[in-house]
């Protein structure tokens, strides 16, 4: 796993790289503020892995987790 900063995320977005952005915070924190285009799947969701897999369209996709 690699940590990236905001600039690296922005570069991925600008280049339209193949990635999925998952925000693992609670629904309340996500509703208060989140990165545009992020999907909210709280880490404590019972079927977390399955929900993430449904969002990933390609094995080549990068999965970016925001917490």
C-alpha cells in the first residue's frame, strides 16, 4: 500500500487515470465534507469488501482509500 498526497490524487484525476476513490469514514463525516467523486463505504460496513469490489470496474483500477 502506498500513501499519496492531494497533489498526486489531483494528478490522477487530471490524467483521468483508472481509479476508484473510497471514503471509509462514517456517513455523518462524509456528509459533512468529502472529496468530489468519492464513494462512501464506511469501513465498519458488514459487507465492506463486497461493496468495494462492486465499484472496481477493472483489475487495472487503482483503489484509493480516504480516511
